[in-house]
């Protein structure tokens, strides 16, 4: 190529680059301006809603919708209203106020959300799902199920699938359980639990009833969810005690942990626990640790010797748990003091001393 | 006679010219590719709402974390750092402060401030095979049961981290520099990939972006995005652009293809079992964070595992950037020496198909573009100047070509400013955007040549075998110079122009 040809190519490249840089700048500034405007609107919306005389405050107090209320969002963009309402939700504690905000949001946003759910942009769809969840927009249920049906099967849509199912669960939709199979296959444990934790009342009772028909991963996560949600019914107790005898080790561990949190077990289950204790190190240490925790929670005299044994366990975590459990017992601290002096195992003595120090400190502070 | 010499010189010059052209074309290609990969992922996630985190944070459904904080002569900062860590926005965690044989009052201050008593039974129990310096004592706070202090003999930062790994309880640990300022939601952001891992998919490590705190207001150890401001100092703004580019372009692209070679030492989450399997941190290196990440990759490949090392674009921690040229120079030459060491220690992976993409793409990329780039760039300048004397250069073409390459570099930098705006919009004032943009444009004309020179100096220092320990890392570079923002630095080695 001649020098002149090369030069021409190069100058074209320069021109293209300059144009690209210029466009980038233009786009950047446009976005910044829009964002600034948006921030002002949010501030404006928050200000309007905070005003004691505002129609929203009036509505939240009385539950009566005035014409003024319908107009209160006028001139504001959806995002500004959303943000102001969300911050209101985060602040206001009373159930009625929340319900009123949900009702207001359902009226105001439903139409636009339906449209946004079908948008091509992934970020838009995700954002709208998060908002539907926050505003508990039960009316959107059918649209969500429809979206789930349209999703591709590939892993690329798993993020969206998860959020759709979690939203369904938070709306207490009965259809949520239709997606447990795919959820058990695709979702992580923590994602499964986020779905399960959202289900409450009647939905939860139903899950407990049909526990055995659920996929194994869902079962394990459900046990954790019951513990975190502090669900205390006869059915749950029965389920936990049954799961404590499960073939699946993971299920047993989680059931023991949940039972410890429950703080009560039937005499039959206590027999099972005692039988397990006698198996010693044939049981892996996380399970031994949970057994120790459960024994500390139910405080039955017959477990005390086992706990003393566990204070000499090879695993630090088990020793610590056993000591903490034993100190809950009547005369627990004296027993631990005895371990500190007389136990043949050095680790058990060390753990006893450590526990005594901690308890002494707690007595002084509390 | 002189005619023959002239011919030889001309011939050599021609070969240089061709080699350099190929080099420039290849590295420009790689940058374009990384930018495209980053653009795809950021475009998809642009303007994603922050409430995705608040929903999860309200529940207790987060994996427990062990936070390891190595400390050496930190009597001034340590209490503040631990206080702010204790109040993090996260449900389940323990803090393990490892005192690396400090000569000051780090230990007594900790003991007194947090009511700590000695724990005897807490023997190291994670089974790291590596020899560590002996532990003097382990303490636990009576007031905060999840705060542990390990007092050990001096052995360097890597050794302190290894001891921390041995003592901590949870399956994932966080390595943290003593003086890192955290984003209020840092932990949940970094842990999200672990929470979302599909069944059977394993996450070995995750790391997030590091931002520059200069000019912002830090509130009791935290910096939330609302209080981020752009500094007034040109040198700092330049580094902001540099960090944005390194993190938002380089790392997103590399992480997408599981080729990420560096999880920053300033803030990274690692799966303990994997780190234990590869033998923990290597002592006596400068870039122990990169070295560990490379070794993890090696292990993943050897086990033929599908495990991943993931990068989260969100800014999770903030660091104070050097504001003076002297300290900046020290930082950059040190980073370059660290890069050299890590690559040398794993040279068998380079161009080794057994290590897959990491061996065939990322390692060579780091070797040729990152490590040798500055040298090639200087060679380029030399070729041009010598070409001028050999009368083989068309001055006009050279200048225009130089302009093209400079503009290309600037375009890459401005794109990274745009990426920031898509995803995080931390710099809210329009004036900040303008300043970022124009500094990004100007980079090729002053900042880049300085960096090129310093990095070359670092390369030669590394070749000469200069070594460094703890002391320099914490005390001399007080401005947080022991952070590594990323080794992907330059947008593009400036071209060595030549004419054929």
C-alpha cells in the first residue's frame, strides 16, 4: 500500500475513534442528567409523602382513598414513587399501614409491571420482580406463572427462575410447590431456603403434611426453615422426631438442630437420642455436636453423663457444645468444675476451665 | 563496510517492526475481547436495583464467614477496624485477628479493649500441611464470643493468614487487610455467588472491586455509595480511572471464562477446604494473593473440577490511593515485582494445554501484556527513534499511527467510565463524570508513560531479585499501597509505530 493509502486508512481510524469517544461522552452525560432528574423526583416524592398533610399519610391513617390520593403521584415517575413507598415500608411498622401501602401500590403499578415483566431487558424484569415481592402484589400471580412457563430451560434463565419462584412463594401462591422439582435440581440450598422461608401459615402446614413426597433437598431445607421460623406445632414436632431417625445423615443433623431449637422432645425421641449417644464416634462430629446441643436444650438428667463424655471429644466444636450444654443443667457449673479438676482427659479439663471463665464473666456483666 | 552495517541494522529494524506490530495487534485484540465480554454482562445487569441485597439481608440465610485480619504493629488502627467489623451488616461471622509478632502494644490493647481471655483447647484444626511460625496464645473475647485473637511469632503476612486459616471455624474465610474500608454491604455482595451456586457447582473463591476512597467521607469504618466523592487531585482521579478499567473491564471478562488470576488481597472470600488442599498462602512472596489464586487454578485443572473462581463487579471495599509520586512509584514497582514472582513460580503453566484456558490464555496474557508490556513499549519508542535515524520512517504516518493508538487507549478508558455508570453510578455529580471522562482521555499523554517507566523499573528490580517483607508493606506504604487493584492495567501498550 502506498504511503498515501496508509495515511487515508489511519485518518479514517482517527475519525472513527473520535466519533466513538464523542458518542460515549454524549451518552454518559445524558444518563447523568436523567439520573439527576430521577434523584430530584425521588426527593420530591419522599417530601410529598412525608408531609403530615399529604394524601398518602391521610390514607395510611384512615384507609380511605381520596381523590387527592389518586392525584398525589401525578407528575412523578414510577421509579420515584416506588422508591418513596419502599422507604416508607421500611420505616412503618404497623400491619395495617403496610397493607394499605400494598393496596396502593397494587393499584398504581399493576399495569406497568405487567408490561415490564415481558420486557426484553433482563435487568428490567429482575427489578420488577423484586418490587412485586416487596409490595406483595398478589394480583400478579398468574402473570408470574405465565412467565415461568415461557422461560427457557437452560441455566441462563436460572436467576430469573429463582426470583420468579421466590416471588410466587412470597405471594403465598399454592402453585409454588409445582416448581419444587426443578428447584431441587437447579437452586442452591440457600436459594431453596429463601423460597421455603417465604411460605407461611396454610402453605407451610401443607408442606409439613406432604413432607415425604418432597424432593430430598427440599426436605432438608424445610427442616432448617422450620427452625429459623420457630414453628412450634405438634405436627412439626412429630416431623422433627421422625426425621431424627432418618436414613439420610444430613436430614438427621438438621432435624437434631431444629429439635434443639424447639427445646422439647417426647420421651420416645429421648430414648432414640440416648441410644445414639452410646454409638460414640461411629457418628460423625457435626451430628455429635447437634446431639450435644439437643441434650442441652431439653435438660434431662440421663444425658448428663454423655455430655461429660463428649467434653473429651476429639473435635473442639463438640467439646465446646457439650460444655455449654452441660452448664445449662442443674448444678451444671459444679459438674463442670468437677470435670476441670478430675477428668482424665486434658482437653476436657481445658474446655471446662474455658467454660467456667466465660460463665463467670457473663454473671458479672448480665 | 558501513553499507553492510546499514543493511544489517535495517534488517533488524524490519524484524523488530513486524514483531511489534503483531504484538500490538494481538494485545489490542485481547482488550477488545475483554471489553466486549464485560460490556455484555454489565449491559444485562445495568440499573439492577439494590433491593436485591436487602431482601436477602433481612433473613438469616447467609453462609457463615470467618474473617481473618492479619495485624502487624497496628496498635493505632486495630480497635477501630475490629469495632467496625463487629458491626457489619451480616448475620453469621467470626473475626480472627492474627497478631504477627507485633513489636508494639497491639495484643495488650486488644486484650483490654475486648475483655479477652486465653483459650487453651483451641488447637489449629483445619489440617493445613504447611509449617507456620509457632502460636503463642489464642484468646477469645468474653464480650463478643465471635472475636478471636491469635498471638504468634513474626512470620509475615502470608504466614499470619495461614495461621488464621488453621484457627478459623467456618467453611469460607475472608482475607482482609487491616486498613481496608468496607462498603456497608460488602459481605453480602461478595457472598452472593456462593449463595447462588447451583447444586454441584463449587465456588472456590470470590472477590470484588476495590475503589479509591480519597476525597470521600468514611463513616465509622464504612463507606456507602452515597458518600463517594471524586478527589480533586489529578493523580488520584487518574488512579480511579485505572482501577475502574482494571476491575470493570479486565476482571469481568476474565471471570466470565473462569480465567481470573487474581482475587485481591484487600478483600477476598475463599473456600477453606480448597486453600488447605493447595497448602495455604506461600510465604516470602510479594503478591501472595495472586500466587494463591494461580495455585487454586492449577489445582482445579489437575482435579478436572468444574469449580470456579468468581469476580463480583460491585465495589466492596475502598482503599486510600497514594497521592504523591514517590509512594505511587514504590507501589507500582512492588506490584510489578509481585507479578513477576507469581508468574515465575508457575512458569510451567504458561502455554501448557493441561491447564486449559488459564494455561493457554490468561498466563501468556499476563506474561506478555502485563509483565513484558512496558518493556515492549519502550522498545517500540526505541524502534521509532532508530528508524528515524535509519531514515526508514515516514514521520507523518508514525505520528498519525501514534494518535490512533492513543485514542484507542482513551476509548478503552472512557468505556470503563461508562461501565461504572451503567452498573453502580457512584459518582453522581455531572462535574465528576466530566472530570473522569477528560482525565481518561488525557491518560495516554502523561500518566501512561510514567507507569510504563515505573513498571519497567519494577521488572528490572524483580530480575535483580529484590525482596521485601511485612515491614515495608504495612509501615512504609501507609497509604494503603499493599492493595492490588488488578494487574490488568494499561488499556493498550502504546504502539511502536513503524513503516514498511
